[in-house]
C-alpha cells in the first residue's frame, strides 16, 4: 500500500498504529465481499495450528501424570490456552471492526477506542473459552483415570505406558477439537466487533444474517427455515424463517458456524423504513 495513502488515512483519524497492518491486509486482499475471507481463513488456520500443538503437548503431559499418579494443574492449563487464543482473537476482533466500520463509511468512529475494546474483549473471551475447554479436558481426564486405573500397572510392567495413555486421552476428547475452536471463535470475534462498531457509528439500526449457502451449510443457518437473510435490530435476537426466535443476536449460531452479518443502515429522509 503506498505510504501517502496510509498517511492520509492516519491524518484523517481513520486508522492509527496497530490498525495499519489491518488496513493494508484488507486492501491487498479485498474481494468486494462483506468480510475479508482470506484474512479470516488465515486467522482460523493459525488458531487451529496452535491449538493442535497445544493439545498434542497437553495430552502427553497429562499422560505422564496419569502414569505417575500426579495431579494436573488445571489453572496452568487454562492459562496456556488463554495465551494461545488472546493475540489471535484480538487481531480477529480488530479486523472485524475495521471491515464493519468500512461498511458504514468509518466516519465518527474512534479507532483507538476500537483497538482498546478489541484487546479487552479478546482477553476476557480467551479466558472464558479456556475455562470451557479445560473443563471438558478435566472431566474426560477423570473419566479416563477411572477407566484405566487397573491397567496402568500392567502397562508399566510391559514397558512405557505413555503412548497408550496419550492415545486413550486423545480419543476421549471431541473429534477435530482444534478446528472447532478456531472456526467458532474467529467467527464470534468478527461478529462481536461488527456489532460494536455499528452501534458506535450511529448509522446502523439492524443487521442481516448471511451464510455461504454452499453444500456444507447447516440447517440452522441455511435451510428453508434457517437464519439466512433474516434481519434483527441491533442487539436483538434473530427470528428464523420458520418464525421461531433463535435466541441468537449474532454468529456463531453453533460450533463451526461460518456465517457473518451485514449492516442495515438507518434510512435517509424520504426512504422507506426497513423491515426489522
């Protein structure tokens, strides 16, 4: 991106400091779609890769504790996950805010405040997700320890039991766990930041649910009774096409949800009111 353009954006107060790389990425990869899917996919890929490494190391660590009759430090496990998720969720929130802001002109939005909100939201949500993940891990760990308590002594006599314990622990966990975390939480970060920026702009009165409508879209979002194309006032829940209140204010509607929302602008004088 040419330096004069970036300088002009900064002088106008449109972007500063940490947002510069986001502007650059968006302009390089923009496809005209409401979201920068390329950047979003990259973020999901990074989160998934880091979570795969974490889970692999965690299962080995817990297997050693099972073998040695040790006690896991679950607070420490939560902290590790938080440290993995926080920077990526912060970046996803910033990107979602930028894309949401550009969709309404970006005028009147305090981008420094947006950045602060992104960091605060990402830190809080990373902790919440890490608690959920660790809670599941702890539950399955306890179950496994009870199931294999009589076998561990035999495995030790036969040789190193770690591979068997590690494999058994991994099989107790949800399949494709890292991918589930990545796609769901990046989707959430984008949608949350969209909503925040639209509220701050004063130009938006609602949002419209969008989905890829491809061969893997789910019935919750894309069927004849799903959420695709439905509108809701900002902060209010979406009613699906069957007329049922979903209880959902923005994506994700479920684990692995890939949906997004677009703004419904406040009508100009003389324009017909929006159906919300």
